[in-house]
């Protein structure tokens, strides 16, 4: 590897170009990696102008452009560390991180400590504190009452010579979109895990989201003071359940109620925390009784890194000692490259272990230039383009969250390139409109700090800018749109209506606002009954919005029972041949379409596919879009129960047109009637949402809980005992889960709890199909 050679001694520039030429003659991933390494070396010897061309060649040869880019940024780290201060070197001292975890793992408590130790706040308030104030990040009244995070909250602080922008996210699965959009714009994350609960259902969901957006992360095992704390078991779960290459970078000093501090395995120093709020960090030698265990843990750390890092591998194979600075640099390289997860530990509530975690954020998580960000060039057919994090480049900013504030809409944006200034004219690429930025602020939970300028790498908010979630803003010089985020479909619906007619205006205003803020909250009108139907990710999700209607808009509502968002699907191929012909004086309507419908493969990500397989011009090409639109509209409501039809492929193979009577409307109607003709012949069925449910109960209640899950048509996947509790994991139809919370409390005398997340849609049982469709057979 060229990078390995470069670490032992930089070569001449001419030699680098020879390596580039050699790599260019090859094909595939190895050639791409060699080019990326060569680009890194070019940067380090002052040939910055050549890096772009070489890296472009690497991307052209590569199937993994992200890997190529990360190799270059490692060489930039070395160059910046020895270069004079500049805007780029300042950017290297920025960290954009999210704090994510399963519900009740201590995310918000940890964020409160981070803000306190960094000097951002001067007093600690607990999530469910006796003073009733609540944590600074839980600014919503409902959050403070319930003791949970509902909406993600942004803040910022300074740690040593680094600026850290933080987003605290919810842990409940119903608000998973808040985690999704936070991770979409962050460069790194802290995955918080309970020392007793370990890797739980939402931990798995968050890990999946981090992988989707390629977010490097640290793991923090919290609540080390709890009875039953077992960091070793949590580490095993990280490796087995999440398949992460993880290792401790710290060793605990004491456990449970005797937990007093940690040993840093990199520097082999011990830390204890004193003072009224743990603000004093004392360093002392590793206790003799822990020395052997700590050395063994450090050896495991080195061994894990040797699997993914060349430099550590050489030292490990040579049985040489690894110096602290070399080990620290290797941890950073592997973490940024997504090949390693360093594991920290502590107790945020007891004020222990938070400051070393902040050091870890500084040392191991990437700065904005270290992370490759990709945009779509709208002017070139949405070609994928790399966006360097450069304050002097063209402005590119991404709106990832909207919020209705007292002064109008508050739009949270991540700036990927260029500078954004108060009063500047910017372009919304989605609408093409030019907008003036009236006010620019930096957020600290619900507090706002006015600023005049923000640059690449910053997370800030705009006031008075009308836009939608996932819009991209530029200065007008480029047409680069940032890639959008993944938004899950809602699975629960409710009928809702205001109790009094004079509340209708506020009712509509509130629902429009909620729908704009939250992409997983949907509102629609039932065409037959005229009822307003709201849809969301779960009962709690919709319950929160009903409560917000009452508190924020003074609207009392009548709410129906929760309903499941079913889908319809076909199970076999069926053909259609439909002629739409209508003559009523003057120009008539004429359109004939022939073809077939068939189910898409089960693993298909598409919900609907239209294909034109006509040879010749049996249907004139200008009518094909109308045919496609007709099919797209008709699949929105199947004939079994009016639910959307998913997983269907429509292929047209023939047709006919009339020189005078054919029109777009005629072919659109022909397509709709053709689908309705073929649909009953394709053996349609109903799909229901299946949830993965993790039920945690004392061991003595395991039998009755398994019985209850079986009664709900659940499929038991796993049952694991951890101490006195057992975790039962099962797939259960959502329809069966309404009221499960009450029945679980009744079965376990209030000692059981559960969490769930959407997994898939699955075909309903035969008796359920008859009940839903009213069929007798």
C-alpha cells in the first residue's frame, strides 16, 4: 500500500505521479485505493492542486468512493496539524455530533452534563428532577411532564479548543424520524447504552440509521452505578447484535454502587471525579489490583485495531509496544473509516466519565472536512458530485428540520459549503425562488442567539424562510441538491374532529403546521365519511399531537379508536385488455390499453413500477405519460378495502388510438379501468404492518407473557435471560398490540415493559382477511 510506504518516509512527487500512472492502468477497487493513497501523499507534500484530479480518477475506478475520500482526509489531518491557522484548520476543530439511544438510556442527562462541564450552562437540572425545572434540552412542556424527549433539540458548546454542535434525539421508536434527520446532517455520533439493558430494540434501529448515513460513532455505556451493571456483556452485544468491531478504550474502577472512575487504556492513567457536580477530574496511576486487567484490555484494543489498521498491524505482528500517540491516531483513523467503535463508560447521573467522553469526541470523531458529502447536480441529470467542506466555496445548505416558533417558521440548516450571512439572497433549489435571509440564529434548545455569519460545517437556523424539509439552498452559482433522508410510512391512523365548530380554524392551522414539521405525520380527508384522518408512527406519536392541539391551540378534540394502515397486494399475474369508448356528440373519448399486472419480487424497494413494452406506436408516445398517470392514481385505492396497492408491476404491451377521439384523459381513464378489470383476477390480498416487539418482564412472568404473545398471533423470535429479567422478542401484527400496554401491566403487576418498531408488511391470515373484506369465503 502506498499509504503504508508514505508513513515510513515521504516519497518524491515524481514517484507519486508514477504510482498514479501505474494505478490508472489497473481496474477495480485496488486501483482506486492506490489512487486515493497517492492523492493523500500529494496533499502532504504540498501538491494540493493535483489532489482533485487524482481523487476524481479514484472515484471513477471505485465502487466505494467514500472509502477513497476518507483516505485523503487522513493525510489532510497531518498537513493541517503542521500548517498555520486558516479557515480550513479552524474547521478541523468543529465536531457535529448526535446523541442517540434506546429510550431511558440517559441521553438527555448526558447532554446536560456535557453542557455543564463545557461551561455552556451553570447549573444541572435533572430530567425528572424535584425542582420541576427539567433538563435544558427538554424545552417542550410535554417533554418535562413525561420525562421523555419528543423532538430533537440542537445546542452548541466549546470543549478545550474545539466547538461541538450537539443534537439530542428522542429514544422512543414513535419519534424515530427525529433521529433520522439528525443523523442525516451529522458527522459523528455517540451511541448511549444502558449498562444493564445493553443493546435494546431502539439501539438496533439507531445503529441501522447510522449505517445508512455512514456516521462514525463512539459507544458510551451509561449507568455504570446501577445494580447489575455489566459492561462486558454490553460489549459482547455490540459485537454480536450490531456486528461492530468494538473494544473498550476505558476500564471501570469499581462497579455498581462502588463505581468511582475509569482507567484510560490509551495513556494507562486512572481518573476519579470529585467536586459538588463531578467537575474536578483527578489523574492518578492505575491501581495495582487493576493493572493486569487493564493491560489485558489494552492488548484486546490493539488486537482489534490491528485487524483494520496497517500501522498497528505491523507493531502487533512484531510484538512491539504501541505508544499512546500512535494508538490514539489509529483509533481515530479506524473510527472515521467506520471500521472500529471505541467504547467509553461512566454514569452521567452520578457525574462520572463525561469529561473523558468529551476528550474522545475531540480525539476520535471526524471534523466536517473528514466526511464525504455527496450532492446531485441538477444541471447534469442528477449526477453524483462530491461537496468539499470549504468556507470559501459556493453556498450549499440543507434544511433538515422545521419548527414553528414565536416569530414564524424556524428552519434548521446544515451548511456544507460556503458562507451564509444575514440579509443574503439565497435560492431554494426545490422551488427556484430567491429568498432573503432576514434572521440567522444559533440554537441552544429553545434559546436563540443572533449571529451575522455562519460557514461550512455549522448547524444554524433561519427565521422567516418558507421551505419544506429536505430543501437545499444555494447562492445561485450552482445547482447542487443534497440527497434527501429516508422517511418511513405511517402505520397507525386516527379519526379526529374538533369538539366545537368555532375551533375549526385553529384545528386546521395546527394540523397544517404539524404536517409541515413532521414528515411522518400525515393528514387526509376520508372521501366517503368526510372525517379528518391523522396517521403516524404509533399510538404515542398521535397521542402527543392530540395533546399539543389542546395545549398550544386550545382545541378540544373527539378522537376515534386507533386504526391500522393496511395495504393491498396482488399474488399472481393477470392480463387486461380494456377499450374506453364514449360518444356523446362532438369529440368523444377513445383509448385501448392491453398488457398485464404482476407482483414485484418480495425484496423490491419499489412500491409501483410502470413499464412500456409496446413495439411500435400502437399507442402514440405522447399518450404514454397519461397511461402511466392513470395506473399510478388507481393503485392508491384497491377494491378490497380502499387501501393503497403496493408491490405491483404494470406492463403495457399493446393498445389502440383514434385519430380524432383519443386524448390524454381518454387514455388515463382507460388505464384506470384496465387495472380494475385485471385486479380481481390477480388474487388480491391484504397486508398488515408487523412490529418487532421486545417485552422485558421478571423471569416468573415469562410463561404468561409468551402465552399472551401467542394469543396475539405473535411469532416468538428470541428469549434471553439477563439477571432476574427476561427479554422476549417477537413479531406481532400491529392490530393486536392496541391495549397491550394495559394487559402487560395487569399480567406482571406493573413490572413489565415493552418497546416496538415497524419491521415489514405481511399477508394477513385467512380469517382476518374475511373480517376485513366482509367476505364469506
